[in-house]
C-alpha cells in the first residue's frame, strides 16, 4: 500500500491494482481525509463533547480543495486501487459526493469508473 499523494511511484514502476502473486498484491493506494477520534482530529460537523472548541480538521491530503479528487482520478485512470480513510460522515461525504464530481463533463463520467473504498468509517449521520 502506498500513500495516495505518492501515486506516481507505482505508476512509474508499472504497477496496476492486484499486481503480484497469491501471497502479496500491490497497486493499492491509501488516502487520509482526517485524523482519529482519540486525538480529536477526526473532522465532524459538530464540536467534540470533550473539546467544544474543536470539530477536528481535514488531512493535508485534502488541501487545496479538489487535490484529493484529482489524485484519485489520476490513480484510477492508471489502474490503481484507491482506499480512503474517513471516520465521520463529513469526510465520507466530501470524498464520495464532492461537488467537483458534478463539474465533470458527461463524456468523462461515462468513460471513467472510479472504484473507491472508504475505510475506518466509524460514525454515521442520520437525516433529521
């Protein structure tokens, strides 16, 4: 597993998702949208109960806005598998429903199949 910001390395090495053998597979990337619950760096809609001045913060991989989306697109086009760490709903929504997705030309949507896995999604929000 390589860090998402370093997606060019596996591409230059000629790796694709699933490259390897029965014991070891390569071609996967992992990105981080936020931190962790214990350190109050997971990014929430509302402040932490035990740290009312903090809602957490986005990972530097999320900045500038649209940077993660562009890395995911490029990695996917190169045939790599992308996984995204997103604890609360705010970041899962940002990754899966980024408004940048809706600015893609229709012809690009039909020709691009992004396979994205959100891991560590520990918090679920309900519609009120």
